[in-house]
C-alpha cells in the first residue's frame, strides 16, 4: 500500500501545482487519468471510473482528442478490471474507427 500512497501523493502534488500555475488543460486531464489508472491498479477501479468518465466528457466537449482517446483507453481498462469485458469491447469498437480513420477500413 506504501507505493500506492506515494504515487497518489505525487500525482496530487503535481495536480495542485498545475492548478496554481494555470497549466494546460490537457496536462491536467492527463494527471487525472493517471489518478484513475492508479485507483484501478490499487484494486479500487470504481473510484477511477468516475474520474475517467469526467475526463472523457470534458475532453469531448473541449475537442481535446488525445485526452479523449486516453480516457477511453483508461475506461476500457477499468471496465475490464471490473469484469465487464463486453462493455469494454463495445466501447473500443465504437471509438477505434473514429480514432484511427485511416486504418478503420482495414480492420
């Protein structure tokens, strides 16, 4: 549990520092997704799920596509951690053709 606490502390410190410096929105989203991944890795994916959904929603509204694709990846990993493989597959099946239109016809 020590590594989790240490990692969580580092991410929280970086997040607070970014807020004070008025950092780039993508950087803030990336840190939130790191926190979501950390919760999933620590065995509490439910906490990470809500964070990842918020980031996915905000990035879609702001049209920050790299953050959206990253959020979808984190969401699908969390769904798999929760034992929800079919919803994770449906999510990726819906998003991947939009994320990679140049290869969508070859899959």
